[in-house]
């Protein structure tokens, strides 16, 4: 609107000052004034309907040229060509510079062929300045704008991917922390709950003292593990006291603790380590996963299993996965002996999935009746390492 208004005012002032060229073919000079109003009105459509504005402006330009031609009208026409390249669709934006180049070529060759005078080349130069120059300028500006828009979209896409990666990393870290917290503390709290219930219900002072001893031992161990985990969360970069990673070498200590906790439930825990002697050390993630699976399975046996034998088996065949099996007597009871969150099996499945292994957990009917079996297969090859990298 501002361009059209300024052009209209400038053209009217030039008309009032008598700055008019001689008309062609006897056309009246007031025709140029009408052309000025028409092309000024076309400037209002330069953004919303640029091709229509260019068509109207072309008619107004023809009227202005016949009536003598005014510089203001010519300038507004160059702006219409520029706006048509900038704001029209991609097809029109590509074709307009070619059309202007074709018109410029005709305006150069035809007068030269007709008049046989080098001065006729000035017509082509004038047409190029009027049409081809603003069209090329608009094409260059449009290309830069499209490149800038593409760069902004790419930056937004990268930022979105980075945010998604960040959220995924946070979610994975939260899941890992939840697994570690559950596996380290749940068995101690379950033992405390079971033995405190026994201490409240039994009238035997000796049994009560034994239960209180187990409660104290589990509470001290659970508190120590909680402190270690909290220390790691507060200062993960502190390497003065490296975090202890649970391995299968500490399995005997875990079983002794589980046996002490299982006395009140009547479970007898037996370990069968069928791994070959002299085998290569297991990858640290596999050992940690196997340890946590045994730990969680024994905790569940303490809460849910019936009295009887609990078999823990480790097996590793050549070029095969590490197999971890925990079988406990199945008890069809109304509820657990100690409350739980129900996330133990979820945590075990997550650990096994991260290693690319398999996990089966549920009741199995055999020759000795129904038992609860947890069977995990943990691959040791490059696949598990790649999944954790």
C-alpha cells in the first residue's frame, strides 16, 4: 500500500508540474494519468495476488507508454515484476525470469533487424532494465529466503531430535535408577517386613530375638546400600570411592543372606553352578544382570513361595548364552507375605532385553507338582555389548 501511495503522489506531482513526454500515435496525455491510478491500485495486490497485479500493471504500462511514459509508472511496474517472482507460486517464480529474458531478447533483435542501427540495442537494454533485472533480483532474493527457511527447518528438526534424545536418555536413566534402587533395597525391606511380622506374632523369646537380629542386619545393609546409591547420585564424578558392581563372585554372600531371611518361610536355597572351570570371564553387564535376576527371584521366593527347596542354577555352554534358573515351590496364596511394588519382573525383563536375551517367568507343572520358574538366557557375544553401547 505504501509503495502504491507514494507512486501515485509522485506521479500526480509530475503531472501537475508538466513533466510529461510526448504521446505516441496521437494518444491523449490524460491516458497516462489513468494508467498511473491503475498501476497504483495494482500495487495493493502485490502480495495477495501478484500475478493478477502484474497482468493489470502490464495493461497500465502499455497505456502509459502510448501516452508518453512516466518514470513513476515504470518504477512501479518493476516492483510488480519483483513481487510476482517473490510472492507467487514456485512454478510462476521459475517461469517469470525466463519470460522476461525472452521478451528482452525479442526487444533486442527485432528493432536491430528492422532499423539496422546499433542504437536500436538501447531498446533491448531498456526492456532488460524494466523486466529482466527485477525478475533476476526477485529470483535471487527468493532463493536466499528459501535457503534460510530450509536452514531454519533443519535447525528445528535437529533441536527436536536433540530434545527427543535427551528425553529418551533421561527416561533410560530413570529406569536404570529405578531398577538399581529396587534390586538393592527391595530384598532387605521384604525381609524386614516378614521377620517383623513373625516377631510380633510369635511368643517365643528366642524366635523373636532371631527375627530382630535378621531385621537389624537387613536394615543396616539396606541403609548402607541406600547411602552408596545416594552418594553416586549426588556426585557421580567422584572417583575416590568407586561404585561396587555386583558380580557372580558375590553370589555366595547373597545366598547366605537369602538363607537367613528364608528360615521363617521354610525355604531351603541350593546353588548349582554348572559353568565350566577355567571359562573366560563374563562381560560385566551380563554378570550384573545375572546377579540381579537371582537377587530378585530370591526376594520373590521369600515373599510368595511355599516351604521347600529353592534351586538356583547357573549354566553356560560353549558359544552359548549364560542361563540363569531359579525354581521355587509354587504357593497359591491370597497375597504375598510382604507387600511389594509389582515391578520386580518388569525390572528383570528390562535387564534381559537390554542384553538381547530372553526371560520366562511363571508357574510350571512338573513331576513334583507346580513350581515357579524364572529362566533367563543372557547372550555373551557382541550383540549384547552393542545394545549397551
